[in-house]
C-alpha cells in the first residue's frame, strides 16, 4: 500500500512538473490567443457555467455573512434597548432565546458584550 501511495504521489508530482513546463512553454501562445477576440469569446462561453457557479457561491457567502452581521447587531441593539427599559438579564436572555432562536449560552455571551 505504501508503494501505491508513493506512485500516486510521484505521479502527481510528475504531472505537476509536466504541466508547469507546458504552461511556461506555451505562455506566449496563450497570451496571443488571449488577444484574439474570437478565442476570448469561445473561452468565455466554455467557462461560463463555472464562472456562474463561482459568482453564485460568492453571492451566497456574502449574503450569509451580511445576514449574520445584521443579526448580531440587531441582538446587541435589542439588549441595549431592553436594558435601558429596565428589563433584567434573565428577562432579556429569555427574550433573545425566543426571538432569535439562540441557546441560553449564546444569549449570555451577547449579554456580556453589551454593558450598561
């Protein structure tokens, strides 16, 4: 089994080396093709599905990050408002668990980040 993994690793290294040499040798040709408008259009058409997947993944990740940040800020604002209104930490914790579907310990962490 060690011999198989050695060959696999060696094969990968050899393939990487061959690819590296091929890219270097054909770099000038690739640059010339890149300048060719027809080739550019063909490449873009060929790569469009992959580019669209990447764009969608970035969009989804960005949406998740923004949603998380907005939610965290909303929780902190709610804590501040409830504290200013005289609510106890226990009442605020219960509200956070119910309103934001977070655990008691998560609510406690948020309570610790907003002082009065």
